[in-house]
């Protein structure tokens, strides 16, 4: 049973395209991720490789990729408590009978840290625009710094997730600044038109950005094979599900012949 507060957020996502869960994460946890963001460094070779392969929209800020493999506690801030209730309501597939209904059956597409620098153009993150209440991809963003107009906060166009169209470029009179404070989690339907403002204050705006999707959508990284054995053994069932261990692509027919499995079929995959 979904709580009343979680249902309020879900309704806001369905109607407006986004919701703000105020002070969703303990300040000490937020501080830990902020310390990580401020001290993590790629090697020179890693930086050069990332620049060669960088996705265009990530060029508008500083980015630390693949945080879900670097910080095993990162997934929990999103899939537990109120945020977890919201994600299950928006993304769980009701016909996925192999997993108990009180567990998530959606999966993690990708997770990264970003601090915006330049204005980012309008876009959608679901890849495909369509109408209706069937949400296929959701962003959940934990803000580690306050996100305000002067340091490049996100712009969203309310209800644009129901247009069935890609985001047009240029100014949008219906856009609103989505300001947030450190510890807030913002959840939005990935069809929503959104952009970021220029960080004129040149002040950090670190955010932990997680993209979650329905179980049958391709993950951004091969988490079931990338996670080390020691980490796998410490994961709870809900974490293993969201990392994709119940719905990974089988190697061949002798691995498995079903795309959506239950908890009894979870196993560590070789990298």
C-alpha cells in the first residue's frame, strides 16, 4: 500500500511531470556524497578517454560517471523510503509476477554526478515522446548543493510530458525554474521538457542523478556483470533487482530462456 505522501508526489508527476520530495535524505549522507564529488578525480588517461566518448549533454558541466559502481550506498537513497514508493508506483510492471509486488521490478539505467557550468539546451531523457500515464523512464535527482537560478538550476515545462513531442529549442514562455535545496530529491517523468540555466554565480551545483526505467529497457551499463563478487554478496534483494539481475540479457539459451526472472534465479554473472 502506497503512503499518502508518496501518492501525492506520484499524482504531481502524472499531472505536472515532476515532483519535489523535500529533505528526503539525511544531511550526513548528503555531505558524504558531496565530499566524494569534490575529491574524486579521474586519471589523465581516463579523462582523455571520457572526452573522446562523452555524450553531448554531459559536456555542459563537470561529470562523474557510473556512481552506482563507485558508491554502493548510492542506490539506496533512491529505492527506499518515500522516493522508493514513488518509483515503484511509476515504474513497476504489474504483470511481472515472478517478483513479489512489494519489491521493485524496475531497473537502473545509469547514475552520475554532475555540477552544471553552462546552460544546457531543452531535451527529453525518455528518447521517445508519447502521451498517456504509462511512464517508462524516470529521473530522480538528489541535490548535494542548493540549486538556484544564479547557479544554473533546472528549467522544466510543466505538463510537457503529455505533449507527445520532442522539446523545441530556444526560449519557452511556460518554463519555470525548478529550485531545490541540498537534501531534496526531485523526480520527473523523463518525457518532460527540461534544460538548465547558465551558472552565472560559478558556484557548485552538484547533484546525484539516477535514471530508472522499466525492466525491459536497455541499461546504460552492464551492472550485473560489472559488480564485483564482494559487492554482490552484500546487496539486498531489492538492490539486486534494480541493478538488473532478474532481467539481464542472457548469454545464450543455456544461461536462461526468459527475460524476466524471479528472486530464485538471481546469480552473480561473470564479467
